C-alpha cells in the first residue's frame, strides 16, 4: 500500500472558477414531458482551490466542530419536541411575524432564535442550479445533513459575499410567496416569542440558526428550478421543476462565503431530494472526485431510480436506519458493528454505536462534514491501532488539529494500515489509504484524517472518506449503496458523451471523408472510361490525356456490362437528408450576450424556420453539439459580437459537418429600421430563396451550406430570402422581404422585413465546430487580401 500523493485537503475548501456544464433552454423550447421518470445529473465542484493544505484543514475542522454542535442542538430539540408535529395543521397556532427591513440590528435579533431540524455548518461541495423564469445561474452548497433549500435574495440587508449577483425575485415570473396562513408555512420554524398572522397577503417568514453566528432569515416561497437531465443511453434533456419550496434569504450570516445559498438533501419533506420524489423517484446518488483531480473535473449528483444504476454489480448495500422515536428525521443513519484496522477487528464496545433514548449516539453519513468523526472510545481505539502499526515512522508533534502525524521522507513505498467499517447487516466498506490519510506541507508529512467527538456520542462519515466512491441513497428500500469508482471518469457511464464521444465523432467523420474520397476516385475512373468508350464508338482518337492509360482502361471496359459501368454512390452527401425532413436549427450566442446581440438572435429565429434559441450561459460548445445530435438537430448557428456589435456567425451542420465561419458587417435589425411604415409584416411561412452570383466551386459550396438551412417552401409563399454576392467583392448581402401581387403579374409590392446584414466567408472546416482537429477545407488567408481583383465565390 502506498502513501497517498499530495492532497490539498483541501481542494474541498475550494471555489473553482471553472464554468458549469449546464444548458438552459428558453421557454419556447419544449423537450420531453414530466410523465417519464428519468435521471437528473448535476455538477459539483470544490471550494477555494489553491489554498494551503494546513489552512484548509484548520478551517475545515473548525467548520466541522461547529456543524457537530449544530447536530447536537438538533438532537436535543428532537428529544423535547417531535419534529413531525410541525406538519400538522393547527388553526390556533401562531404564524411568524412580518419581517422588518433593517440592517445589522435586525439580523442580530434573529440570531437568538434557535432552529431545530435543519443544520448546515459549511458544506464542502456546491452545485450549479438555475433558478427562476428566465433562469439565473447560482452556486448552492450541497448538504445531506439539512432539509431547507435557501438562497440570498434582493433586497439583501445583511448578507455574506457570494460569487455573482444576488437572486432578485422581482425579475422572475415564476416566483410566488407563501402566505403566513398557508399550511405550507407550518413546515418552517416560528420565532420566539411567536406573533400572529395579519392576513393572506403577509408572507411566511423563516428563521434558522446554525449553532454559531451563522443564520439565515427571509421569506418562505415557491420557485422554478431548472436542471439538466442525463439518461444512461447517452442522451441529454432538460427539466423545469416548478413549485420548489425554498427560502428567499434577506438576512444571512456565517461560513457560506462564495456560494449563493444551500441545497438540502436530507430525509425531511423540505429537502430538494424529497421534493423531487414525485418526478424522479426515491433515489439519488453522488460521486465526489478526489482532491488530486484537476479543478475542472466535476463531481456528480444524480437523481432518479435508474435500473442500471441501482443494479450495478459493484455496489454494496447497507441498511439506512429509520422508524425510531429518537432519530432526527433529517439525518441518514447507518448501523456500525465494528471497525477493522490492519485486518484486525477492534474491540470497540457495542454500545458505542447505539442510539440512546435521549437521542445521542448512532452514526450518520454526511456530505457537508469534511473529515470523519467517531465517538469515544471508538476514536481512541482507532488512533491507538494506527499508532501501533506505524511505530517505524517519526511522529510529528507540532501539527495542529490532526493526530497522529508521521514524517515519511526518504521512503519510496510506505506501509499504511488498512481501514474498514463493518455494518450491522454484514456489509463491509473498505477505504483506500488516501481516504483516511492526508499528505500535508511539508509534503513528507501524513496525518490521520479521523477525529473524535468527545462531547457527543454521534459518529459521522464525512465527505473526505467518501471521495472516489459512488454513494447511492435509496430511500424507497431504505438502504445506502457504495462502490469504489474513479469519479473523474464517471461520465463514461453517466454523462452524455464528453471526450470519449468527441473522439468517436472525429473518427466517424474521418471514416466518412475517406469513403467519400474513394467514391470520388471511382467517379473519376468512370469518367475516363466513358470518354474512351465514346471515342471508340464514334471513331474518334483517344483523348491525349488518356493515351497512357488506354490499354488498362479498355481491358476494364471489355469486362463491364451496362449495370457495372454505372458509378456507385454508396456514400450519401452531407445534405442527403435535406429532401427527406426539414432542417432543425439551434441558435446560440456568446456566454453573456449584450442587448443588441440578443435582439439580433431573436430576429434570426424567425429568419430560419424550425429554429430554436438557447441561452448558452456556462455551457461548453462540445456538449451543446452532442445534445443537438441526440435530439436530431441538423444545424447549430452560433452568433458572436465585439463590444456589443454582432460581428460573426458560425454555421455547423450535424452530425459531422461541414462548419462555415462568416464575418458579419452592417447588421440592421428589424427593431432598428427607422421607417416603420415601410416594414413588411413578419411571416413564419417557409421562404423562397434567391441565391445569386455564386458560380465558382467554393461559391457553390457556400451556397449549398446556406440553402440547406431552409426547408422547401410552398409555391404560394409570399416570403423571400436573398443571399446575393456583390460583384466587386466576396461579401454576401442578406435581405428578407415579403411581397404581394397588385394589379397584374408584373406589378409586385415588395417590403423589407428585416434583419439585414453582410457576410464574408473566411473558413470552411470538415467537421463540427467543437472538433478542433478537423481538417480545413478552405480558409481565407491574410495574403489573399493583396489582390482586390481576385474573387473566390464567383467571377
């Protein structure tokens, strides 16, 4: 067994700048329906990448100890009050008071109110979530140890620093406050002392305190959450989950810096996992990447009862304990029977793992606690067993928090005793050494990543021991699954493509081009034989360029009949399906489009029939392309800008290309045309096309790319699109008109609809826009600008 390589204990304290792999479709795009129970996958990342390991360990353990105190407060409250009683509707019960706008003083008063039932501490992983209509992107901390979902909201009177702007409920069309007399308001805690509800228009306030100065206060509300849905057959769809209960926090303090709020995954009714049960079933799972992974690698959170996932042969299952009076309904309890160190079962008393009538004791698995913590005397016996088996290494005494620590300098391969947990039902969870030892600065020091909980009998399996394990919470069958997994590679069986799919597409494209080249050679051979055959039949001399090949070609002609003489066309053209089905186009923009670009793309949606618009956000191009392939899109059009002016458009044909890159110039939207009376009425009829002056081979290729963006029109369509190459240059002018016949066949009333713009081709690539290694078919080089008379698209 080898010492684990350098572990930034915390990269889990990190907050990566890597963008989320999510796609957001606008309201006019409808994919799928809610009657199916698919699998939803979200990405999670570490916080504060690059921090010093020692600092991260100290900070993480400080947060963990605060979190354990919060758990203990919850347990004490559970003893005095049955949490389930809050779900009863009691007309005589008092509702929370109205929240008063104020600064620090109001926040200070709210800290005194103890909330039992939700505990957070500081989660070590956060997730990308899109909230509201239109959706806005936020980072929320993942926490299986709490139920409430909440986010910092405008107006934010007393808030901590977060990445990005605060959520503004006024900018969302789907935000809805829960009134204080609504039965849902009984799901959240009331203040001390309680105050009455003045009427249905008064919002339902919530108050939560997390054991230290951390707290959140605001309005309890309903909102739409948008997530991406990834199925195991490699397809990607999108779901909007409406009426998600969440807290809109106006006063928020504590150790949540960077994230916008929290997403609870506990067992209670308020958690995001519980609210999704009607849509995706009673299971969710995650896989946390190890601390040595690249910061761009995401952990995965998966919702859904997928049979392939539930029946993974590598999964081991142990029972989730439930149904006992003294259990906290938020936590996921497991039953430990013993601990194994170095192959030896430790003699830990059974009562160490027991749940006591006052609520103490037991073991929970928690994603928000960093390290693992075991109750006495279990921790002392684990520590002593480790020290007994590590006697040959110098002990490092002066390292804070963690103990024991060892100096392993100069040792190429060090022995670390094995560690495992044996559960009450016989399941065994064995951990690799990097899950319970941390390598710190200096790099030749390793420390045991397990601590004790002296003031409480509660034991916690933290996320550090869960790294590189696929953890499955199956609440329907009340069981916890775990399997060793390279979480950085989980996209091989969960995600919808990634680099593996990209390589596959490149290979298929090359095979396609190779078959096309063979077909081209066959056609050239056919033409040569045709010319020789015609010369022989007409008594004319053999063409000069074919005399060297005459003998071989005549021998082949003698062996052919009428059928075999015809050239085969085994490979379809790139646009062969254009006559079978109408094009289906996805329009995207740069990540954060300006208002002019957004307006231009809206108008382009009406230019191209069957087009759909998408807010790109943080989505990467490769995943957009793969999504469109799986949903039978024929083309992706990406529009770009410089300083608020649209200046580029990329047209990528699917599934394998080609991709044409154009510059844009003189863009005038319909919105910007000053003479409103001269503007024609916008129509959605399939347009006629006028493609003029594309008479070179490159021009024909360009015209072919443009014309296949449009379906075949009806003869009586009054809509016309024009792509005309200017005779003096290779600039292409686009115009959009509607016409009416007035007074006779030669009298036509023509009106411009807009938008209008100029295009200039500068590259054609034999592949899709995400395939950087795809061969270039043609590119406009800078030196080509030296000859003004030279034209490439026509004479």
